[in-house]
């Protein structure tokens, strides 16, 4: 992931190195997280990074900003219904260059 490597070199923030390490291996290392799980472990208005796929199983009742390598259509729709948003990895590293406030779940 060249975006993560560039962000890690530029800002020296450990979060980007950690994410790069997590996703640089085989596909089986990538996480699959259900939306219902995110609802249980997060609070409203948090910024969440899922190093894998976000699935639409379950429901969510609060707003989140989510970045994932892959997001199912149902997960994106359910996030949109509660006012949440999905952002790209590039947008995440630009908006939060130091990684402050970003939680890795998965």
C-alpha cells in the first residue's frame, strides 16, 4: 500500500506503519468486520479504519466516519442512513496525517 507507506514516511506516525504491516501480508490477514460489531465498540462521531472488509450484517444507530479497503453495499447504505460517511484511504491520511483520533478495528 503505497499510500500508507508514504504517510508513514512523511509524518512518522506509528498508526500508518501498523496499518501497512497489517495489510501487506496475505489476504487471510485482512479483517472482516460486521456493522453490528462497529455499533457495539464505537461511539458517535468516531473515525474508524477497518483493515479489510466492512460487512453490512447488523445495524448501527450512530454516525461514524469509516475507511475500509472494501465495504459492502448494505454497510455503506446503512452508514448513510444514520448520517455516517465512508472515506477513502487517501482522504483519511490527508485529513488525519498524524492519525490522531483514528481507531483501527479488526
